[in-house]
């Protein structure tokens, strides 16, 4: 039987690339996002589509119940849905923007693990949970206080649940992935705090900030997720996979 995976935030960027990579590796993949119409190319590629709002408990529960009824198991959960909102200063960031990032980036991961882990345990086959954090979850970044707060929370929540699963001997591993500068809608949508309100020049930023001198692409992250999803990483849990071209090595 093919292993079953759920990827949230699958309509673009890292989520879309991860769905395609898991499909290519033989997984049955459920792709979840609020805008199902944006995922039609993934349906054509072989994915099952789910309307999913990760900030809503009922929506996440319904998605897991659909997988339960159709397959009776969940082997891989990729909590990828996330947003990034910049502000010139923490003093000018709105409370609404701060809370929105926590709702999607933190509460969405919490709800995914809360409901997904139950199905993994019911099926009794173990599993792998991969939470997408960021290098901003490892170190601070000016003008991204809210984003850093959310991604740091994902990192430590991952470790806590990994230890819970290890203590339960349920065979479920939980790890976080920390992308650097990746050409995704999150990066391209960050407001230019210099006032031009234009998307950042990722090539120029990467030349200065990334030791390898180039930006990453979503497939770079998807390849790391695939490794964490599979048996090749059977002895890896509660840790961070950093994919950043050397940014955090400095």
C-alpha cells in the first residue's frame, strides 16, 4: 500500500513543490489549501485536493476525517502553510498582522499535529511530521519580529511533540525544516520597508547574504522534506534541517 501524505499550504511555493516531489516518490498525497481552484494543476498531477483553512479547528478535523475515511492512515504530515508580514519596526506593526501570523504559522501547525497525530497513532504504522519553520526561527531578523516569533515557536513546538511521541513509543518522528532565502510568494510578498513597496530583489540579496551566493528554489526544500518523510531518516527526530545556502553557518 502506498504511504499517505498531507501537505498544507499546497497552492504555491514550497507546498506545491513538496506535493509534486512526494507524488514522484510514490506517495498518495492530499494537497490542502483555502483556495482549491489554485491547486487544479496538482489534481492533474495526481494529488487529492482538500479545502483547508489551517486556522480553523473544524476545517483541519474535517481534512483528517476525509483521509481517515478514504485511506485509514496518515504516514506523512507536512505543516507548510504560512505567511510572512514585515514592518519597519515592531512599534509600527499592527496587532492584527501579528496575530494573523501566529494564527497561520503557529496555530496551524498545532492543529495539524493535534489531529494528524491521532490518525497516525490509530493506524499504528508510525509516521513523520515535518513542520516548515525558517532561518527566522533560529535567529532574529529586523523588521520581521512577528514572523520570527511565529517560526521560533514552530521550532520549539516541534521538539516538544517529538519528545512526546518518543515517550509514547508510537513510531512517529517530528522534525522542523528551516529554509533560507527561497523564491516563494512569502519572500516576494514582503513589503519593501524602504518605501518603494516593491518585491525584494532576491538575487541581489542572496549575493550579499548567502555564502553560496544564490537563492534557493522550492524544490530544494521539497527534497529535504522527502528525506525526512522516508525511512532513510528513521533515526532523526526533534531536530532542525537547515536548508539555507550557509546563511546560519556564519
